């Protein structure tokens, strides 16, 4: 029976590792890691603009000061679709060891613009609808176009890299030509063919279906996926599956970083944009909500485990030493010392609270928001922001969110407690067996 169980764990782990190491999914995770400073900057600008400025400035001063936050929003949130396209192409090129990642960025950006609608509908000063050509809307190159940007970025880079590997398409100018010129001409035909492919696709979509790729992806892929994956049930299931993987030693980003995070980030961007514009906040669940209430002290909300050790297991020397070593990084949501030192990995009793508590925290915070007890999460805070402070900042300085997080911590301590006792008993029995040998 044990062999069968171990065989299942090995197969499950191998499948998850293959999924996580797939080059396009790995590139997607790398892309969002590279983009994170942009979104954190946007979050700080929104926090200052929507929370701090209104409290310290007059109405006239506020209008002038908000120009600053709007300029940052335009350079970050409103360009997120364009930026994610270029960086995803760059990440794929790096992960495939391609020698010209910058060229891949240029091709990706050009391909995305080719796939954009060539006209947009706007309201004139008389509020009559009019069609404008020769412009790109922030909506298409911003949050709405993020999923399209990912697909075009990865696809254009993939096509370009494949074509660049065909020797017959290379142009060799000899050794007397400067390297930059030689490299440019060497990739000329792959460059041109890639853009022609996207232009033909764009033309066919427009002439046959009267649409464009960005609109098509948004309606058929991004929005349906977002409604399912970022719903309460979808988020809890996917996030719990990622946390379960961590108990087998596979980082949760293998699942969450590819299936959940990109869609949560779209929600976060729309929330920040709505707050900055003074509009109603559209989403409860987003990329700052989940870690704020489902990752207290790191994956598995292990700050609760450490608190439980300090309160109830101070006399247990091994656990006390582990807690002393882990509490400092744990305050900044870094908890590998706990996961591999306790350990939680391959420790069946500890797997249960490790997976269950984040889901409980997300559910509690969701209903606290739905019932109006606390503000919606509208500010992107760094994932290393300590618990309590992150809840306060993420909700636009709402102390009620801190109360919700404290309640989750108390529940978490109580949830971890019996499983720590079980683990302690197992350790004791193992030690007794060793003495009897």
C-alpha cells in the first residue's frame, strides 16, 4: 500500500514538474516577475492619489496633484498589454537560448499593433458616436489587451525563432560587415515573414468576421477564463491545488503563476484604474487580495503555525528553534525554512492545514468584502509586505481589513494546533524507536 501511495505521489510530482517546466508557461511566469515593479509603482501611485492626496490637499490642489498619478497610470497600467507582449517574447527567447531577444521584442510589439483594431469608436463633444482612425486606445494596449498581448508575444517569438533556425532564410553578408548590420540582415526574412503572417491573420479577421484578434481573444478566451478562474470557487480550487503541490516540494507558482496570476492581475489593474478615476471598484478577488488574506507569512499562511509554536510549544526545543529561525523571514512572507525545516513537505498531518487555511482566509475575506465590512482591495502592495500592514495598505488604509486578517490569524493558529500536536507525537514515537534499537 505504501509503495502504491509513493508511486502515485511520484507520478503526480513528475506530471506537475513537467507542466511547470514547459517553456511557454515558464516564460509566462518570468514575464510577470519582471513586470511586478511596474504594478507595485502603479499601486503606490493610486494609494497616494486616491487616499492620501484627498486628505491633505484642497480641491483645486488635488486636481493638479492627480496629474502625477495619472501620468504613472498611463505609463504602467494603461500600457500593460503592450509591455506584457514585449516581455513575454523576451522571456521565451531567453528560455530558448535565442541569441536575439531584443529583435523578438520588436517583432512582438509590431505584431501586436498589426492585430489591433485600426479604428475606435468615441463620443464627440456633443456625445455623438464617431469613428476615429490612426489611434491606439489605452483600453486595447492596457488591461483589456493583456491576454492578447501574452498570446501574440509568445506566438510571434515562437514563429520568429523557428524561422530563424532555417538556414535558407538567413542572409550572409560576409565578415567585412559590422556585426550589428550582419545580424540585422541575417534575420531579415524571418522578421518579415513573421509580420506578414500576422498581417494576413489580421486582414482575414477583419474582412471575414469584421473583428480583430484582441477583441476576439478578450471575448472568447480572457473574459470566460477570468469569470471562472477568478470567481470564489475557481480561485479557491486553483490556489489550493498550487498549495498542495508545495507539500510535495513543487513550488505553487507552477499552477498559480500560469493559470491564476495573469487573470488576477487583470482584475487588479482594473481596480486600480477605477479607484484612480473615482469609479466603482469592479472586482473583489485580484492579485493583491489573494496573498493578503491567503498567504499570511508565506504560502500556507505559516505565520499562524509559528505563532502556535510560540504560544503552545515553547518547551518543544526543536519546534522553538525552528520558529526562532523562521519568524524574521516569515514576517516578510518568506517561509521556505518552515516548509522544508518543519517539514511540511511530505508531512501528511501538516498538509491539511497548509492547504485548508489559505482557502479559509480567502473565503472569510471575500464575504467580509461582500457584506461591506471592509473595502475592496484596490492597491498593489509588494508580496513581502508584512501581515496586517499589507491588509491596511491594500484596502486603501481600511483598519477593518486588519481586523479581518487578525481573525484569520486566530483561526489559523487554532487550525494548525492539533496538527502540530500530531506531528510532535510522531516525532516522539520515532525518537523512542531509535532509542530501542
